[in-house]
C-alpha cells in the first residue's frame, strides 16, 4: 500500500494546489473545498483557476484568503 503524504505545513504544499491539498491542509472535506470554489472570491470563496477540467489554486492566493477570513472574524 502506498504511503500518502499529508500536507499539513506551508512548506509541504506545492505552489499550485488541488482541492485535495487544500482539504488536507485545512482539515475540511474535499466536497467543502469544491463548494468554496463555486463561490465568487469577492463573496468569500477560494480564488481559483482552471487548467483544462481541473481546478487549481495558487498557494499565495490561499494564504491571502486565509488571512482575509481571519480578519473578517476579528472585525465581526
């Protein structure tokens, strides 16, 4: 059986992320990640782009999105 690497630190993440990477890193389901992909980033969704049929996220964009979410919580 193949040992699957879990992405739990920024350094372990590649520069371009998949839903699986984000799911492992944030500890949420891939289904929830895909739901967040469907929401416009201006409305709180995760900014993403498509390469063919696959959805990807720039690591810097995810870091920025997390910072915005934290800021929203502190100002609520």
